[in-house]
């Protein structure tokens, strides 16, 4: 069993988490304290539901070291319309959000059809390009459709492929476009050899570490609720696959997040 805290690694950033989830409602202060003790001392909260954007803004504002993204998750794509797009535009400029997301396509379960999801994704892609902010992509069982949309956009923003789980074809696009890849708990699992082979192709200066807390718990953890402190577990387990050390991976991915999202140490 790997204990994620305390950490001897350099300071790290959890670049994708849902700390406003109700699973954390009773002990968020303890969760953040454990994260800080593990030297994971900054977090990107993903505000993915238009109905909860205001709550996300308030939540982030009450926690030092926390940053905000705002977007419309594929599961919430039926909410997308001109009013929601205008609200997103305004909030991005007023709230200090550092990215749009998570946005994309997801046909894994009973989500809306392509005809509903695609306009929401295209709209957010174009808004991110216009405002020159990164866009965090959520993709599941939709690789070909996603690539088709990306291929015809005249201008793409900086892209982050959250919890990358694609084929060689998608990785080819990631590499050719200079996109970033989120590496999380999924990559640590025993059955993820194929995924690790793809991730090993990514230059270290295009990697980010993330947990997707409370989801996607890394391998060998008793607690089925993921937490930001497990960034340490991910860095420790994945460094060998990337032909580097946990220290170097922590340092590089932190620098990547600071550069991409414009993060600072005084927030």
C-alpha cells in the first residue's frame, strides 16, 4: 500500500479536481490539509455545470491556492444555448478563471446525442480561442468525432486532454498540435499498459498531473474516494514509465501548469 503523505517531492499542482463535490462536504478542510502536507498545495477546481458556476466561484474564492475553470461538460450539453454562452464569456472575464472546461464529447452512457454535444463543444473551443485561454477536453468513446471537430477549426486554443485515454491516432494529434496531457489515476492501474505506452510518447514539458478527485482513484489505494494528496502517488508510480524521477516529474509538471494556466505563488 502506497501512503500518499507526507511527501518529499517538490511542490505539485492538482490540475483537475472536483473538491466542491458533496463527497467532500463534511471534511474539505481536512482533505486540503492532507494535500498541503503532501506538498500538493495548489488545485484547479473544474466548474463544469452552468447551474453551479456561481457556487464554484464562491468555493474557489474561499480557499487559498485554488484556481477555477468554467465550462459545460458533455453531460450538461443540453443546457448550452446563446444565453449560457454569454454567461460563460462574462464569467470568464470577471471571475479570474484560468481555463474553459471541462468540455468535449462523451458517448459512453446515456448522454445527449452528437447533434446536441457538438455545438456545445464547438462553441467552447471557439470561445477559448477568442479569449486566448486553454481548453480542458473531456473525451470518452468519442475519439473520431472529437478529432473531426478539431480538424476543421481554423484556430485552436491550447488544449489539455484530461485523463488521456486515447489511441495512437489521438496521441499523434496531441503531439503534432503541442497539446498537453493530464496524467491521473487511470494510468496507474494494472490493466493500463497500453495507455502507459501512449503516455510515454509525451514530452515531459507537455504533461500535467491530476486526480479528478473524488473519481479515478490510483492503484493500490484502500480509500475509494480520490483526494488531491494522491498526486504524489501518481508522480511516484508514473515516473519510471517516463524515464525520469518523481522529483523531476513533480518539478516539470508544476512548471508546465504555471506556464499554461498563468498561475502564481501569491494566489
